[in-house]
C-alpha cells in the first residue's frame, strides 16, 4: 500500500508522535519505518490527496513535533512512496547522504526572504543618474525622437534596473549572511529582486529576524521585504 512520507530522522530520534495526526479525513495514523541508522515517519497515503489547508497544517504539525526533539529532514507536502519496503530501501541506500544532511541541519530552521522595490522611484533615480537616459528621454518628450529612440531608452533603462536589482540582492544577502549557517538562492519572480532561503540556528532566530527588520527599515518605504519563517529547512534537504 502507498505510504505518505513526512520526514526522515536518525533512528535515535525520540519520535514522539502521540497526539499528532497525519493527513487525510479521517486523519491517518502515524508510524515509523526503520532503515538501519535512520527512520522515516509515514502514514497510509489517502486517495486523491490535495493541498487543503487541513492537510497542509497536519503535515506541518508533524514536522514541528519532530523538530522540537532533534534534527529532521522534512519532505514537502505530497511525498508518497509505493510502500514501506521502498522507503526502507531508500533509507539504507542513501544512509550516508541523509546522515550528513541531518548533521548539517541539526538545531536549525529556515527563513525565506523575498523583496521588491517600487518601480517609479527606481526609474526616477535612473533618469537622475544616467546622462544618456536623460538625453534620450528629453529627445522623446520633445517630439524629435522616433521609435528607435524609444527602444534604445527602454533597453537602457531595463539594463539599469537589472543592475540595480542585482546590487540590491547582493547587499541584502551579504547583510544577513553572517547570521546564517547556509544559504540557498532561487530565481526571483514577478517584481522581486531577491528570493533566498537562510539556514539559521534556532538560538539565533531572534537576532536574524531583528537584522532583517533593521535592513528593511534602512531601505525605506520604497522597498517591500517579506520574511517567512521559522520553517522546516526544506530548501536545504
């Protein structure tokens, strides 16, 4: 029977699962699969499972209980294996890699940061600082410039926006890097200039959050910083 997999832990983990339910309606009962020096927390996999709020919260609750007692490799919502034998086989085959990750994540949580900046102030700054952008813009506004000048201005401004976004991202990461054990960058989407996950020791959570607030305040109201966490360290598994 297919099993839903929540997390991988060391076999020595306390695995206190009393009072915590799995996904599904009614909630599936949690159990463990042992594989040498490792263990996996699983339940039966409900048919047609979707990311409903109830089930996402159940998944999260299992991870939070496990993380309270030791290092965990959290699986993202929806991880299903064909059966317990398949889970056991993976635990045994990848034991060395999983033990290394458990050690690296011990005592840590994840914070994920996204940030964007308002477009209009950024465009004004580019026009103020770039003589070429000002010249092209003035020619266009005077009516002397045709489509070629509009395209040239658009390309110049887009390049300058990209350079500034890259600089903002680098400065953001470097400001918070000293408080993190590890970092994972991902491609920003939409209007964001940065999307980055930080692996932070639990004892430094408050310091990290305070540093992020200070950075956002120094950047000012033209910037929008969104910090999510503490989370299970999904990005570092």
